C-alpha cells in the first residue's frame, strides 16, 4: 500500500536526520573532545539541516558513550555501519529532539511524499503518538507499527 510506504519512509527519514552526518565538521558547542565531539557536532548539524534542534547536552551524553571507532565513523559518514552498541546509541539521539519539531518534520516529509493528506488531521494524530518510540522501532528499516499507520490512514485523502 502506497500510504504505508509513505509513512514508513517518513519514519526512516527522521531517524536518518537525527543520526546522519554530512561530515563537514562545523562549529557546534559540544563539551566533548576527540571523535565523540565530532560525532556529536555532526549529529546536531545534520538534524538542524532538517529543522530539528537537538539538545546539545543530551547529544553529548550519548556521544560520550560511543567507542572511538564508532564516533569516528559517525562523524565521517552518517550512513556508516556502526557496531551494534553504536547503532543502539545513535537511535537514542531521537530523545534529544523536541516533540513539536518532530511533528513538523513528519508533516514536511508527508507533504514532500506527494500523497494528498489532511494536515490538521495528521498533526492531531501525530501529537497523540509517541514519535520517539516509533522511530526507535523502525530504525532497522522495518515497517512502522500498525497503530501508527492506523492513526494516520484516515488523514490521507482518497
């Protein structure tokens, strides 16, 4: 079903925005040093490019737990394959985002998907869902939970 794939694509896009990197370094205000600081900076900059402001202290807490190898990979390439521990930590970055900005991000991605939908309906439904849990459960590229699809399905125009 095209609607289900559109919803799954939005969830995946959000995870990539929060965990991705364009690798340009930048000048974030991380309290860390070394590769962990670079990984934290890359995560904050990548999310900011998608309109999501991550809490720096939260990002630093997560990045400080990355191994040097995972941190260097995450800083250099947001699509790098991290260790299982690094992947688990990268998923936690979504906890550093504001729920309102997550709703806005979903709306933008639904709009960009080209499938007509009722924005007010989608906003209302998204505000009632645990978007952070949704993103964590779709991190491996799987389909979103049925409750998520069911909540948004009435918002799509026939």
